[in-house]
């Protein structure tokens, strides 16, 4: 994950390299980025922060109900299985 201040610095470096005549793909590669990553960062003309930390994620379909974890512990405790 790349924080917004780092993104801004990396983009500034890429723009500086482009002004000096470097190709976009090579400037990105020098920083370990793909051109596609740069495009995602610069969506709609502005630099976007990483949206993953604030992303809404639905609960998994196979998530245990509130009643199930204690029952699982009882079954595991009464078995010969070791974890």
C-alpha cells in the first residue's frame, strides 16, 4: 500500500523524468510501478489515496453465526484433535 504523500512524491518524480525526455513506461518502471498503477492513482485528473482501508466489505457467506463458535470449541475440546 502506498500512502498519499508517497504517491504524490512518486508522481512528481515521474513528471520530472517525463519533462527530461524519459518515456512514461520506463519512468514508472524505475520506481517499480506499472503505467496502469499510475493511471489508477490519477483517476479523473486528481491523485487518489488508497481506498482499501476504508472499503466496505460484505461478510463472507460462510461466516459462522454468533451461536456457532462456542459449539465448535466444545466439539474440538471433546475430540482428540490437536491444533
